[in-house]
C-alpha cells in the first residue's frame, strides 16, 4: 500500500507542475488576443537584481517608449509628409507652369535702314558686339476634361493610404510589445512555479531512495526511473522558460530601447472580452483593407485620367520677351523682322491635343485591368483576414476553455497531493 501511495505522489507532483504551467500559458494566450493590459507574474526579485533595481515598467509605459523611438513610425511620418506634398503638387503645380529663358551671344555690327544699307548680308569684317535676349512664357490650364480633378483624387488616395500605413505600423508595434510583454510574464511565472514545484520532486526522490535502502518490499524500483524522467521533463521545461524569458526580454529591449527592464509584480488573471472589443476585429475595420480601398480609388482616378487623354487640354497661354543688340541698328518698323532688337508680348487661348488615339486606347485598357486586379486583391485580402479573425477568435475560446478546465482541476490535484504527502510521512 505504501508503494502505491508513493507512486501516486510522484505522478501528482509532476502533474501539479504541468497543470500550473498550462494554466499560465492559457491565461496569457487569452490576454494576447486583446488590447487591454493585463497582469504580471508573481515575484521578480531575481529579475530586479539582474536589472540593477531598475524601476518596474508596466505595459502602458513600454508602449509609450516604443512609440517614441521605433524607426518604422518615423518612416511612416516621412511617407505621410511626402504623400501630402504630392497632393499639394497636383493641386498647385499645374497653375505655375512658367518657363524663362535667356541668351547671350556676339554678332557683327550692322547699320542701315530697311530701304538702304551699304553693308552686305554677312558683314563679318565689321566689329562685333554683344546681343542679349530674355523672355518668359507659360500656360494656365482652364479645362482638362477631368485630368486635373482625377489627379487630385489620386493624391488624396495616396494621403489616405499613408495615414492607414501609419495606423497599421502602430498597431503592429503595439501587438509586438504586448506579445513580448506577456511572454516575459509567462516565462517569469513558469520559472517561479518550476522552482517551487521541483522541491516536491526532490523530496520524493530522497524518500524513495530511503525506502529502497531500507529494503521496503512495497516499493517498486520502476518508480525511481519514472521519477527521474519527471525531473528531466521539469528541467527541460525550465530551459524552455528561460529561453522564452531571454527572447522576450531581447524583443522588448529592441522595441523600447530600455536596456534595463523590469516588469511589476501583480497576479495573473484572464481577460474577458466584450462584444464592443470583438467588433473591432472585423476585416473591414483593419487598416490593410482601407489601404487597398485607397489604392482602388487611385486606380479609378488613373482610368479617368487615361480616358481624358482622348480630349485636348485648353488653357491660357502668354509670352513676353526682349532682345537687344547695341551694335545693330534697331529697325522700329513693326513689319520689318529684327531679331537683334525685338520686344514681344502676347497672351491668348491655346489648346494642346495628343492625337495618339491608338496608344491612348491601350493605356485605358491597361488602367482598367490594373483596377480589376486591385479590386480582386482587396477581395482576396478580405477573405484571408476573415479566416485569420475566425482562427484568432477560436484560439481565444480554446484558451478560455482550457483555463477553465485546468482551474477546476487544480484544487483536486492539490487535495490529492496533500493526501499523498500525509500518507507517506
């Protein structure tokens, strides 16, 4: 009878440790799928010593530090500034299409009137003098058959996509910080529970050795091997917990920049999700879908721009300039060409029309195909996200069911363990 009770003690001692580990793991799994900060494991005195008594940082403080320094967020801010600059360029640049030109050369001197001159057409033997020309010209669009309007649409879609990319990077950063934070809590909890539970196995080993040395006929020698296997399993779990602690701590250091990291002590507890919290997990609420919608809007604008390519651009053009050659007689007659001394000023309506209708037809076809491709990508992404959300919800429910099941098992295991210990003393 004593041998049977001893074997039961060995099994229950190992089971108690495994139950505790599974309970902590499922609790953290339930917390990882939420955005609410959760509790921390008990007692981190060893960690405090390793961190040189650094002040503890809770999840909210770590999130603030990560958002202040993470390079991806700075890159998103720069991308947003660039997108807004592209939109402003599309809004204002078409109305400032001005061009200035200037020239300086030398030409042979020439004198005379439109009626008489004693010099030939190319008097290179005369002295040479400078000739200066300065001018400016430009055009202001009046009606472009939707080209400008759709360029603005595409620019606004680019700004929206940049804003959503910032939201996506921020959500990903917060998710990574939470995952590393909860993983560190799990690792610290697990290591602490292993340290507490392994002592029971050590005492069972010593008690078994004593009974074997006394030659107790009720002791099964195989219990020793089973106990050694349980101890090896516990040590392996301890190594896994240590690896989890080191990797999660390294992740938090990289994300937050805090080289000395310590989490506060507070009890572990599951998190209950409300319907409002689950509502935000719909695929349409994800920034990725919003980015694809912005891309579709930009593609539609591109189709309309290419369609407008079949029509001309109408605008207001103007030009002004002057050329001056002091070595050449200024011919003041407006009907006599005088390139060396010529003022010019003019303005009026103009039209620019590309007659490449064949090429533009294929450009419209290409823009439509790209639009259909982007719409299909959005539908594909929505299906994938819906599957991802369903899997995450079921993982949450599974974690809650396991946490509840292990919670019901723990009191029974503790009572059985106490009974076995009383029986073997």
